[in-house]
């Protein structure tokens, strides 16, 4: 079973190939002729899929670079390791980087591609649900800084996104659930019907039903593609994709990445819904609707007491989305009705965070 989407931007057009069983690079066959390939993966994914993907490039010279697994490795050291591998094997701008892993691998590989010789081509091969439905699509690349998540990065679009849904069968349950957090985000932004779809199909999703997973991935990629085509560089509507993320990034940082990205986004969405209700933008039942669906997929809705609202707020103030010292948050008028709220005061934010701390 295969589906293909196409994303069209002013300076980039590329396919998103979604297959239920295989890594299918056939759409790029003629373009790949004569190019060297650098596969970037990590110590967890490489034993599972590196050789299988390598065999897709039998007519190319292929090298690989492995980085550490986990958010703590989304750093300058991993980025430099990729650049050093490119230098060692004399890669130039006509060659290709290929990510093979989750969102962290996708982000770092993309940033290395944006950096090497001022920009080389790369292909995203996401292997987690979160990276398949979000991180691999749209050209955001980057690494973390000690002061915060994704503080260093660039917009750099891939040549293609190649998704093999079979990789979800080797994904740990916690990682799979974290990906669902990003799927629920789309329902909150502008796809109210998708909330009901997730509720209706939750058992099929949990049992990794092939057709349902293909539909899930396709829906989410369609949602994101439409928004990115409208606003590639996040000057307007693309900011809505940050629902739950300003809170979530701060939670990831303050917890030293105890929470996975999708888990932190889940908590962030609950906080955003609470803040929206407190400011009378939406009814209080929106928070409950989100909590019910998040809990159905074993995602957190309350933050551990060891982290304080003041710490989270301080990190939010350093967020890259802050403009002129004013918070720029994504809030809700209802399910599927997200909007950009500017100038929300600290007291209201603290109050919302505190309602989500056990």
C-alpha cells in the first residue's frame, strides 16, 4: 500500500512517499545517479534498518555516520560529527545526506545539510510516528543549545520524505504514544473533525492496523503540507503548528529531557487550553476533551511537582518565538480553532501552568 503527496513551495518541490512496507526511493532514481550518499542514523535505529536502506543505493557510493540516541545528543557535537564525516569522505554540494531515524536525527541531518558548503541536498527517512507526521516535513532543521531547545537552526527543505510505516512496528510504545501527541495537535489547530477520527480509530491505531496507520500518517502530512505551502518561513499561519510547543519546549528543557517531545507537547496543549479558558477564549470543556484523548494514549496531562511554574515561565521568555519581549502563544477558541495570542501577561501564564502541576 502506498500513497504519495507533493509539497510545492516557491523554491522547492518534493514528494512525500508513504509506503506500508518498504523504503521506496524510486521517485529519485534518476536524480541520484552519480551522487555519494551519507546515511545518518543512531545506535538504536541503525541495527534495525541501516543495511536495508543502504541496499536501496546499490549504484551509489555510500558512507554512514552514527550519532547518539536521545534529545541530549541533539547538540553541536553530533552536528560536527556529521560535518567531519562529510569532510573525511570529500562530500560536495552535489552529494546527498540521508537521515534515518526519529525527529532528532531528521533535525540534525537537515541542519548539517543546510550548513555544509552553504547547503547540500538531503532526504528525510523518518522512522518514528512523530517524525513521520511532523518533524520530517516542512524544512525546519536545528540543534539544541544549553539555554533552550532548537535555538540553533535553519529552514532547509529536503529533496524528498520517504516514509516506511513498517518501522512503527519496532517503535517502543512510549515513543509511539508521543507521536500521537503531535497528531492530536493537528485536531486542536484547525481540524476539529480529526479529533473525532482519533477517538473513533483509537483501538485500530493502538493495534497498529496497517490501513489506519497509513490514513493517520497521510492525514497529518496533508495538514502540515497545506500550512507549510501557505507559510514556509513561519511568518503567519505556520506559527499555529506551535500549539503546545512554547510550554512544551520549556518543559523539555527544565526536566532535562525527562519528557519526550510529544509528551511535553501534550502537557503544553493542556496548559494552552487552560490559559485559553481563563482568558475566556474558549469553554473549559476543551481542556477536558484534550485530556481525555491524551490519557487514552497514555500521555501525561499533569506535570511532576519537582518542576516549578516560575522555571517554566523563565524558559518561555527565552523562546525564539518571543517578539519584543512579548509572549506569542498559540491558544484556542475551540477544538480546531487555534489562533496567535500576543502580549499574554506572566500572571495568567503562571496560573495556567500551576493548574497542571501535581
